C-alpha cells in the first residue's frame, strides 16, 4: 500500500473549518459563530474614538442575520504584500487581527483575542456579504462557501452563480449619506456544514443585550423581519440605550432566568494584576449582588457570557461570600440559639443573585466557544480583591440594613442545610445499625459510566456473562452507559429476608451498584441510574435469566419498576444480510420472512448469521439493537399488581403449583398447529 507525501491530505483554513467546525467554534457551532460577529460589532463601537455608538441586529426571513455597527468601517484598501483587501484580510483570513500586541489596559479588552472566530463564522457560511461605509463611499465584498469573490445579481441569493476572487480590489460607490460610516455583515450559514444544528437566536440576542450593558455608550437595536426559526422573545427585540453597568446586567439576567431581582444590592469594583504568558497583566472587575432566593449567577469575561463559570466566577463568589460571612460573625441580635453558629460563606452563596463583569487581557478560555475561563492566577489575584472591596462596602453604615437582611436570609439557608445534613447523618447511622450497606464499595467487574445519578440519563445493563460485557464495552457510549456481568442464572430470591438474599453474590452486587435501598427503603431518586436494562442472550436460557431478574426487581425494587425505570432488551437471534442491508430477527419465522424478502428485492448473496450469544455479536449490531436509545426496541417491566398470585406460584410456592400451572397452559395449546418435525 502506497504511503508517500502525495498521500497526505493538506487542507486550507476554509476546507478544514468546514470539515471540522467544532475545532474553531466549539460544540455550539452556529451560536458561537454568530456571537463572534456580534461581539466584534459591539467592541468596535465601545471605543468612543471609533466614532460609533450603535449596533443593529436584523433577523431576515430567509434565515440570514445582519450585524451592523456605525464604527470606523473595515479597511478596504489592499495589502501590498499579499494583495488581499482589508475585508478579506479581516473576515476571510484565519489568525489575522489587530489585537495581538501586548495589552497594557484592561479597560480596552474585548471579546476577540484569537483572530479566529469571525473568520471561522464566514468559513462555514453559504453566503456572506460585507458592506462597508467609509470616506463617503460604499464597498461590498462577498464570500461564497467561505471564499471571497462575486455573486451575480443584486439580491442576497446564496444560490446565485459565484466567481472566486482572493485578491479582489474593491471599488466604492457614492453614498447617499456621505457622512455614513460603519460595517454590515449579512451571513447565511451553510446547513451542509452542521446539518444537525440550529441557531438559538434568543440566546444570541440575550448575550448581545448583556454585552451592550457592559459597554458604556453602546446602543442596541434588534429588527425582526420574520425570523423563520424559534419564536423571538419580545423583550429581546426592545432597543437598549442605557443605563449601563452590572446593575442593569443583573436585572437582565434575573429576568431571563425568571428568578427574583434583589431589591437591595452591593455594587463594587476593583482591579489588579495576574500572570499570563506575557508576564504581569492588568485585570479589572465590577460586580453587583444582592440577597435573593433562589440564587442567580451571571458571569461574564471580556463581555462574553461564560455559562460554565470558571476562575473569575469562583473568585467573585468566594470573595463576596467570605467577606459577608466574616461580617456576619461579628453581628449581634441575629436570634441565634445557644451554641448555634452563624451563617457560613456557602450559605451566603446559596442566597445571592450576582452578576460579575471581568476584563482580563490574554485570558485562557476553555475553548473557542468561550464558555468558561481557566486561569488559576486570575482566581488567586481576584478573590482577595473582591473580599477587600466587599468588606469596605459592608462596613459602611449606610449599607447596614442590606447586610442585615442578607445575613438573616443566609441564616435561614444555614439552618435548612444543617437540618438536612443532620437528617442524612442520622439516616446513615440508622442504616449502619441495621447492617445496611455494610459493603458500600462497588463490584470490581462493574463497567462504570461517566455520568450517574437520577436525571443524568445514565443506564445500567445487567448482562449475561463476561463475554457479553466485552461486547458492551466495545459498543457502548461510556458517557452514560454502564454494565455489570452476571455469573450464570441469577438466584431466585423471591420472598427471602434481606439478610438471606445478601448472601447471594449477584444480589449483593446489584444492591451496591444501584445504591437506592430495597423494599420499603427503595427510593428511585437515590438510584445511580435512570434506566436498568436486562441484556441476555436471545435463547431460552436468556429468557430464564430475564425472568429471575424481573422477579427480583418486583420483590426488592418495586418502586423502580413503578417509576418505569426497568426494561428488558431484545437482542436479535438472527441477522439477515446481503452486503448492503441488515435485517434483525427475533426467531425463525422472522428469519425466514426476512430471507424471502431480501431474495425477492436483492440480487446479492443473502447470508444468515445466528448469534449464539451476546458475546459473539458484532459491536455495530449490538449498538443498533440493544444500546442505541434512538433505534433499539425494549420492553418495559410493569408491576405485577394483577398477577401477584401467579408470581408467588412460579417463584415462591411449592412445586405442585408450578406443575399445575404448566399443565393448565399446555392444555390450551393446539399441538396440531405446531411444527414439531
């Protein structure tokens, strides 16, 4: 097989971004791409020396979005070195920008630092038109499929004939308004690049409103011309013209979250230095917080919303809550019981609505999506600075009533927390006294998932033997799918006392894995998994294993069954294939029908594969039929409320009862209709 330099594929920036958009734009590709254009526009007009003050976002009926600023207007001349005009160099070239020099002023720091985001947005578009008003003229540069060039016609038609031109020289036309200046970017994303993604326009607009509130003097307008996507929230189309600052930012984020807006609040700010790759680097922060329950936390860095939080948010919460807790420790007349301690820092954090705006040049982001900040140096420098500022604010007699109200709310939270902790401690002590959970370690053969806990979507597969475990390990999604192998047929523990059932290794292992208690103590909310699925071979032995497990769960884990958390999987016994399609069959009749159907419609050789066990199944087949929540077929186990007597007969009663039942069933079978040859 050839392996030379000619066999190595080299992609340009446009090709690579369209093939792997998440590399430059994170997992939320389209939202990040559109946000990059909005951030650039707001940052342009946030500097008064650029002569602008307004950003307009227009939502078009064709699914495109225009972002307009009245700033300087992008450069339109051509670079003498590479021939690219200023628009192509700015929005059509990766790793190009005007902010790579050292930052000496945190106040001037904006969202764009890497020279990638806006260009990546253009790269994944089907069509982008950039219109610049500058020096009394209007210039237009188009991009088709990420490349610069010219579309035929005057309308914004992404399907119009396109001619690529990397070094196009722009010729301006006269403006009707000679004093007009600024840039408009109209973009229509290419659905072929990210077919399973769509723009969350409300999230984009919310972030735009937040960025405007953190940029003094910036005005925001939103125009909806009939957006074809999700309904646009009316409050997000309202124009914004001030006031600016973290106070109005907190109001916005509380309204968006539907949480209470604190009536009283602390407004503090500060600055300092942290360490980056360039050495000591300035940062500044501003914060508004107040007592509210439930809490709301909104963190921003360089005007970018960081839903994942990070170093700046941790520093803000730590500094604020510790300063308030320290102040509360010196307050009297809180109504504390004898020996009762006042609220701690965590209690203040639990009853605080907070918005923090941090400006930090050269900050480290988690990715280009910028959902979190990762800088230990920033955290270490910012937390004590926040604490100092809040301490000074709290010491001001004018803020005494606010501090008292905040402290009393935190005290209520502390009492609720301590009561819950005491209840848990008593429950653990009682469980230990009864011998519950004497061995809380998980079985070594458990194949764990990364996600666990009620509401996480996690699934536990109880499978038949180690070979089946091997197939699951190769096919599963380890994010949410766990598995545990059973050694042969599970014991029949119907009617056993708990101590007697725990002697059985399989029962003991399942109890420890689920972690939710048994019988009257079984609580679905404590279960480590949202679904428990039995995965046994598609043969009589597998049926017996499933029956034993169903009996066990009906007896010891009935609340899980009643909650709809227990299922039986249906792995295929046969796979009929012709090289192009695969048909999964549960029994011989389905197999024969599939063979006949395939032979009638295909000229290819038809093969039949019999799965002797789960351990011999192909990983792709196993994923499709047993693991994939979107395609698999499973049977939900229901409570035996109408058949409790039968359950007792089959699993707990004397053998005579089972013989009588089998004879009765056999008498109703038409043996002449059976193919016994």
